[in-house]
């Protein structure tokens, strides 16, 4: 299979043999310029879209998960009055 990477992230996984185009080789389905951008890996490679490619090891891994806030902590909210004051302060500094 072929992998299209964008900044080491898997954007597309393209099979060598596409059931939509049976018997049509990949070289006939895509232009050579596009194929040159693809990474060829064996069909048994464990990879999914958005995974991260490590060029040094030639492996794929799940993307890091964003940090989650501690349970029970609430995000800080601004009141409407605070938002209005901050907006007005910005407007006053312009004019």
C-alpha cells in the first residue's frame, strides 16, 4: 500500500489494488509526480489515517492525545461585563 504524508502525518492510505478499479495498476490510476510523493509500505503495516510517521524507525504510531484537564477543575470563564470592559479598553486604545 502507499501512504501520503503531510508533515509526517498520514493523510491518505492508498491500496496497491483498488476494488473500485480492479486490474488497474496504481501507476495507471495516479500520475507519476503524485506517486513520487508517496511512501510504499507492506500491506500488513499497522497504520491509520492521522497517525504519525517516524522516518528514523520507519514506523507509524497513534497521534499524541491532547492533555486533559484534571477531573473536577472548571475552565475560567469571564463574565459579560468583563468581556465588555476588555473590548472597550481595546477600542479606547485605538481611538
